């Protein structure tokens, strides 16, 4: 069942902006504009009007959006019923971190070794905010995202608490004479001792938000030389002496000439599973998969 047109309109309604909507859909803005124009021509009325640089739905648009959501819900229920009748267990899963992708891989491998009929999975990798929108719009069954705090979203469950560490390249340690080894007790004094270069995670991530709050709390203004999403690349830049970075413990690379230091107080991010919160067969499948995932985490 092709619901692409419906998903286009719902994305515009969510984002209130054509450019942002096109980005979340991974299509070009002209493609999205053409799809909207074609649908409006078919209906004979505009679905959106521009107000103060935002695209807001007209009455016809509101009617379309209401019905479109019902269509997606019917599609979801139909696919659930087909799965029940066929005995299939298919899940649409979104991940926002390397940790989540690697843990899902481990679950699939473990289930194969134990001769457990494994799930049919479709996995996408996107930003946490996009994944949340998709699970709330019932385009995904589960979103595994990084959050700054536990219980941050409804229908969520903490899978893993992960410490965030400061990564300092050996070359900067050698240049910075503080007369003692840097550890969790004096790391704040080290960061306050001089203006230091930093390679930081992108804005909008739980990691970056936590780091920004930490630096603000100790009154440190970082000299940001680079912002990047991939932590492996960030650590490589740190190892080359480009700047300090903050990394989740799961991304530590002990081969690199980098020292990893706990902060005081310790800083964490949370690997969180968010589901639709429905009842029925599909929710049972989600909970079964999450049980396997939690067993793999604790192993």
C-alpha cells in the first residue's frame, strides 16, 4: 500500500516548512512542492497557507490531515492482521546511535545461534527528533534513541545508562603543565586553566546538550574548531591534536593516543526505547524483541 503522498503532507504539517519537511523525507524540495501542487490541483483547494514564514493547514488541509492519519492507522492495523495470520514478526526500527545498531546486530546473531526464529527487521538511522516523529506517526514500531534524561518521553524505557567521558589527546596533555595527572578530581580545574580547542558533537544530540550544560556549569567557553556527528571521526581528530572531545564510553578507542577521563559529577546519556504504546499483537512483538535486546545488553 503506497502512502507516500500522505506521508508528504503529514511531514509538511509537522515541520510547517517545505525545506525541513523535504529533509526529513530525504527528497528534494522541488519534488515535495510538485507533489503538494499536484494534490491541491486534484482536490481543487489549497491544503496550506503561508503565515509568518510558516506553512499552516487550511480547513481543507486539516480535514485531509485528520483523514490521512486514520488511513495510516488502518494500514498499520491491516499489516498487523496479516502478520498475525501468517505468523510473521516484522518490526520497523529506528536507531540514532552506533551503540543501538551494534546491539541489534548482536541480538540477531544470538537468536540465529540459538535457533530462535528471528524477526524480520527494517532498520533506519536518523536523528532522534526524526525517529520520535516517525514512531508517533506510526511509521516505526520502535525508536532507540539517545536521551539526556530518563523518562524524557512517553512510552519510553531506559535500556542502558552510558557514561560520557572527556577525551584529551596526549599532545595537549604534554603541552599543558598542571603539575599532576589529570583525573576526575581536577579535570574541571584543567578545563578552566586555559582556552582549549574542542571537537564537539552536532547540536541537537543528547551528547551535545549534556556537554553544553556541563561546560556552562563550570563556566568554560569552548573554542570549537569542529562540530561533527560521527564520534569515531571526532576521536580521530582528537588523536591528531585538533582538540579535546567528549565521547560515550561505548565509542572509546584505546589504541589512539588519547586519555579518557571521568567528569565530576559524572555525566551520562541514556539509550532509550520509545514505542507507540499500543496494545495488541504488534506491541507484543515489540516487547518480545526488547526483552531479547535487554538480555543482550546485560550479557
